[in-house]
């Protein structure tokens, strides 16, 4: 678990903002879940394929890579 004192900690309020973004996983439309978990799950819409990512990674990919996740 990432400590709230860590530079990599993403507060729950920010996580709630992040899950609202449109994202893809391996080029397929996806959703982000797991706001209350230590790690986010990015899951493809049509088939349910999912991958876990650290919340800091989710924030980075949304802000710097147009929400385009790769497994």
C-alpha cells in the first residue's frame, strides 16, 4: 500500500476524477475501476480483459499518453 506521505500516493478524490476519463487498453475502449483499492484496474469494454496499474501510473498515462494503456 502506498503511504499518503509518498510522492506516488494518489488521493481518493483524484482517483474519482481519473475514472471519468475515456481510455483504451491495447487500443480497445476501456474503463478504470477500483477507486478504493491500492491499484486501479483498466478493463476492456467488449471482452473484460483487465490489467492492474498503480494509481500514479494511471494518472501519468492519462496526463501524458492520452489515456492509451498497454498491457
